[in-house]
């Protein structure tokens, strides 16, 4: 399993042909207390940079962008019920959705952890 990051502060945990997507610690720090998430519909397909969801906090609302092309296979219903999971565990229980990769080569354009840490510093 590998983890990639986007310039829009999403993370992807890749296992086979599926990626689990969420927002990074940096993103949740900037947003503050998350109070609502709008998750994509299972079965819907997206292209990179499409808006796949919205996260709202007490400070602001931010779009969640699709990092790669693919089809949504699962959404985190626990996050919908308890949006604070995006704050308390953004890289674990606070994941947003899972996507079946349409073009795994797109992952090459994303950052590894070291590159993301430099980018977000």
C-alpha cells in the first residue's frame, strides 16, 4: 500500500486498483472544526480535479477534489454521521470515499509524503 498527496491537500492510500481518499492533517488544521461533509454518490465517475465533495467547518467551506479519474465504490457513512472524524483522525477513520482507479498512471503525477511535507511547509 502506498500513500500519495495532492496540491489540494487530499491524501490517497492505494491498495491494488482502489484508492481511499481523505483530507490531510494540513487541510483539517486550516479548516478548523469540521461540522458537515457532502460525499459523492457511489457509482459516479469523476475526472481529476472534478469536485467530488464539500467539507464545511466553523471557519469555511472547501471543495474536495477528485485526485484521479475513477468510479466511487464506497463512501464513509460514519463521517457523514460524525463529521468531526475528519478532525480527530483525518488519515484514518476520517476518510471520505473509495475510488476504483480508471488510469493508475495518473498516480505518478501526485506527491509522495516527503514532497508533500515540503510543499505544505
